[in-house]
């Protein structure tokens, strides 16, 4: 007897459910991710060759714009207890405290912030100053900081990118 070969049916895999799950995961991660909090005032930072990474939270920042406006803020990760499905979990939530100041009263603003929030008293200080700030403004700021016994701070800069010179091979000078 002759056996008849069964005809094979082509396999087709439907990818729609996998794509749906991928998009749902993407939306979930985008919704739950903590992004860097937006700055109150943007400044053009000077460039340098420094490559030290600074953390996003647990810093006190003094921002000085080119028109000598001063903004003091700090971001602290605070532990908050959240009840989920009958279990209590501790979640870390960034909290931004912001205050506008002048070059003359920045020391009082920092002191008030450190007194009102015990966690702010030990935060490292960084200064984001515009590249076009005057020498007198920066000198006055450092005098204010020395007046409240702050002798150590960091200056934030942008990483300098080297520009390579491209020579025309066809031209000789």
C-alpha cells in the first residue's frame, strides 16, 4: 500500500500580544521612573576637563545666573512608608526645596534651610554659576559662604569637548 504524505501546514506566529506587552512595560517604566527634577533657572556652565560624577539627590545647590540672580535648592531622598497589598514598604521619594535669594542674603537663606531641615545641615554644597558671571559676584558669594563657616564646595562645569581640526588634503598653503 502506498502511504500518502500529509501536507504540512505552515506555522504562523502572531506577534501582536508580544508587542502589546512590550509597549505596556515601556509605559510602566516611563511612568514610574524618577527623572531628574527640572532646574528652576537654566545657566550656561563653563567648560572644563573634569569628569567627576555628581549624584542627583542629597545635594544643596546654589545657582547664580548671569544677571546675578541667586537660587538655593536641595533635593533629598526621603523615605516614605506605603501600604501595598497589606504590606508596608519604604519607598524613596525625591523632595525638592527651593528658595530665591540675593548675593547679599544667600548666607541667611542657607542657614534658615539648614535650621528648618536637619537633613539639609549635612548636605554637600555645589555652585552652578553662569560662565558670564562677574568676578565681584562670585567673590561676594564666597565671602557669604565663609561668613557661615562653609569653606568647602564644588563648582559644576560642563565637560569640554575637543574640536579636531580638519585639514583639506587638496589644498596646500
